[in-house]
C-alpha cells in the first residue's frame, strides 16, 4: 500500500518527486533505492498523458470561454515570456534543466506544458522531460538522504 501511495504522490502536480521521495523514505520507511524508481515512474504517468494530449486539450478548452482555458493561456504565455531566452540559447537541453531543478513551479507537469508551448515533438518531449525527472529524482533522493545523515549526526550526541 505504501508503494502505491508513493507512486500516487509523485503524480500530483504540486508535490511530484519533492513530496514522494521524502514521504517514502521518512514516513513509510521505504529504502531509497525502492522509493526512487517508484516515484520516477509515478511522476512520468502525467507526462505520458500531458505531452501528447495538451494540444487536443488546449484546442478544446480554448474553443469556448471558461476559467481553465484562461488559466492554460495565462500559464503558457508566462512560460513563453520567462523561458524563451533559455530555449533560444540552450535548445532542448533547457527543458531537461527546467524539469531537473526540484523547485516549486518546475518539474514534470510544467515541463510537459513547456514542451507543448515550444512545440517540441511528442516523442522528444517525453524523453527530455523523462531525463529531467530522473535527474530531479536523484537530486531529491540525495538531499533527502543527506538530511537523514545530518539528523543522525546531530542527534548522536
């Protein structure tokens, strides 16, 4: 059951790996080498749906006035404004870096949206976001484990 909860936590748009890996390691006492692939797999589920589906979804949402269409348009325009320089300078690797940095408003969900915004082909978008997710997973796992090590060191006295 805890593995399933870790998998689902990684699918959430706000939590992603930043939630799933520490939750698995600290709360569910799952070994990091089990938590990492489960969380990465869970984080990739939305990517496999969003990257190929955002084009159709956006066309549908923009075909009539509604709050979700306005939200999608706002987020897409904001990403274009803030990330276009990076994409012009670094190309596709900018998407990997954007997803790999485990900060709020970055990650697989925003990366999928970014792939759509910059018209990256579906297969390439999934691969680039997937690479970023793996790197982010390694970073979050390392930070989680270093926190455990530091806590053990400080509490040992």
